[in-house]
C-alpha cells in the first residue's frame, strides 16, 4: 500500500493499493483514476505518487527474491573438461 493525502482542507492520509491505479493526471490537481472508475483527488504530485509506487514494487520484489549474494560470471571459476575424440559424421550422399 502507498500513503497518499486527500485533497481536502484536512489533507487526510489514506492508503491505496497501487495495483488499483489506472492513471494519474495533473489538471492542475493530481487526479488518480482507479480500476473501479473512481477518481481520487490527492495533494501529492504525480511524481510523488509514481515514486511511491516504484518504492512499493521494489519492496515487494526485495521480499520475494532470496537475499543471496549475486555471483557474476567473471567471479565463477572455470573448469576444464576432458573431451573424447569421435570420428567425423559420415554423409551417405557424398560417398566416394
């Protein structure tokens, strides 16, 4: 949930599930349109709303992904593998 402020005399705080947001318009007030077609006027700027959504999504991913250190390819040890020689494949169309 993201924390927003209603555009009212009290600027009351409310929490909104960002998955319900369809669009954010600035006309000049910030209007958040929800999937239910309801429109909410907020005192937060569109940039603040977008930043809150990004931070919320990043926190969800951080909780979902394991916190193991990232191992880059350049850090991984190389291993030599012994190969066996095999005869070249025969092509029945080019028989001599």
